[in-house]
C-alpha cells in the first residue's frame, strides 16, 4: 500500500510527539523512585486509562473485531461470546482489590516481587522475578513481531522496518521519561486508538445500505449478538465457565502478581486510589471490548453487501483489509497511528517493568556496596535500553519461525503466570509453608502446565487456574509432608530416649 502524504504526516506527527513527550517528562527525575513509580503522584484516572491501554495490544485491536466477524477453526466466535471472558476480568479485579493491593502499600515497594522476600526469602523472589523477565521478553518480543505484520499489511513497509520503528521510538520515550512517560503516553494512546475505532464505526455505518437498522437486522439474523455459551467443555476457550472462572484467575495473575500491571498501582498515593483505578479500568475495558466486537459485526454486515474478491482465510485479516481499502485519506493515518498506540502502550510498560525488576530484585540485593541515586537512575535507564534491544531481537528472530512456534512461545506466559499466582496464594493464605516448599510447589505447577499445554486439549483460559492451584497444593503438601516427617522423627527419638 502506498500511503498518502497526509497519512504519513499524521503517523510522523504521532511518533515525534510521543518522543518529545518522553523528553519533557524526563525533567525533574532524581531517583529510581521517580523513574519507576513516578514519585507516587499519579492521579487514579490516569492509572486506570494506563491499565486499559497496556492490556490492549495491536493484536487485541485487530483480532477482537475478527472474532465477532467469523467463527474460528474450532467453531468458536462469530458473536459476542468473547465478553464472557471480560466478565471474568471483572471478578479478578475484585479479588485483587481484596487480597493483594492492601499488601502492596505496607511498605515502599518498587516491584511486586519484594513482597515474596518478606514471606519466603530471596530465592523465591528471584525465581518469580526471573520467570517474569524471561516470559515478558519472549511474549512481548513476539507481540512486537505480530504488530510488525499488521503494519506491513497497512503500510507496505518491511518486517524489520516496522519492528525497528516501533521498538526504537518506544525505547526512546521510555528510556528518558520512565514510568511517568509510560503512563501519560498511555493516556494519550488510549484516546488515539479509541478515536480510530470510533471513526471506523462511523465510516462502516455510513457505508452499509440501510445504516444501523440494517446492521441490527443482519446481526440478529445471523445470531451475532449472542453473549452467553453455557457449554461445559474444557477444550473450548469462550464459554461462560471458562470465561468467568478462567478469566478471573487469569486477571488475578496478570493484574495482581505481574510487575507489568502492579507497577501502576504503586504509582498511586494510597491503596484506596489504586483500587479505584483498577475497578474503573474494568468498566472501561468492558465498554472497549463491546466497541471492538461491534466493529466485527458491522464488518460482517458490510461484507455481506460488498463481498471481497477473495474470501477471508483468517479473521484477523478482516479489519486491516477494510482499513487499507475503504477508509479515506487522513483516517488511514489515524488508524495506523492507533495501531502504533496499541503496540507502544504495551511495550513501553514491559520495558520499564523489566528494568524495575532487574534493578530491584536482582542488582540491588546482590551488589556489595551502596551507590548514589544518580548512579542507580543511570543504570535503570541502561536496563530499559537493554531490555528494549532484547525484545527487538526476539521480534526479528520471530520472522524466521513458523506460526506454530509463535503460538507456543506466546502460550508460555499463561502457565508461568499460574505458578507465580500460586506462590502469592501460598504467601497470603498460609503461614506454615516455607521457602523450600514454595519453590517445589512452583516447579510442580510449571511441570504440570507444560504437560497440559502440549499434551492435552484444555483451553488456555484454564491454564492459570490449573497452574496456580497445583502450585498452591504442591507447596502445602510438601510442607505437611515435611512436618509429618519431622514429627515422626521427633517421636522416634523420644521413644528411643525413654527406652534408654
């Protein structure tokens, strides 16, 4: 596709403006507290929008409309049943507000994994932090590659060009502005991609003969507005049960024990403000996914009237095809900027949270002497750069892997999140499980999830539930077993002593 100069201008304006904002927000940073948690001075509404923008990637922006457009190979989709998972997201947010957020504000934390040090010790903390760093780098590197694919379709650029532009600009403003730049650019990016989505809605509604009445008529005719599926089948991803239960556990892990999200709560002044931000983000996410799914239904009706020359082979090709072929000059640039925004909001958060974890959970506990805050701030920025280069490298390598390998690597995060959530449950809900039992529980949880992932047909929304429950039960059983053995040994010694 050859972009119009006006569209190119909009894209360049967005990228340059984002970089300049990072430079502007870099002023006044003196400590790692400023760099990683913005001095705990961010208002709740900005944190709420940042949470939403971060959990909305380019894949979400493109694929969720595709979900409502057509059924997948497994027969799921083609309607609003994705929203069952979003209902689970809401339940998970309530659990986090009750179980975890008050815990995060009992001290001056920079990462969520510092909580594990108090309960279990440094080994468990580093194990959880390492799982986060590895899976975050892999998952977001592949997410960067997936975004590159979308931009290639929209702009005609090469894969490496798309990856380097997104990665380079994101590294620049995150390197300079830290978490403050991440949050405030997230706020701007949220409004950009929502504006792009609303613009698409208005254009499609105008292009469909009969307008909204026709959209509703055809949508009802093909059962596009179906919301619930009460089928009990562990191999199906989007049922009421997998959505409500699996989605709740998934969100409890990703938003309650993953540094990527928890770091935002730590930017709040109080636990109460963090809870308000998290719950408000849930309401916004609910409305946002309704909007994305509505776009999918509208595209279905549009292509009923104007069938494509070649039928769509994959659902995630539908929205990009409409953008390229149907949007007028100017709006194409806006929607491409929205694609950038959805990608960069997630990647910038990943870079800053990875730097915070490497700095706080690895470097500082292991160094032999204290350094000045200026030294630590400089090193924190260097770590942001390093993790950015790692993710770009993963994205470039991913071009040479099969799609199946991409799917497998992206699935890693689901079952490692379960193990980490299980350890937090052990720390929060038990008092007698020690460090060794917790580590064994994590190993058991990850081991079982490898089996579930590669050798069963269990759908991915259940992964975190299985991994966390297995980790929790494994840690409890190991602890009970050790206590029983110790009691038996003590009784044996006592009996021998009495016999003597």
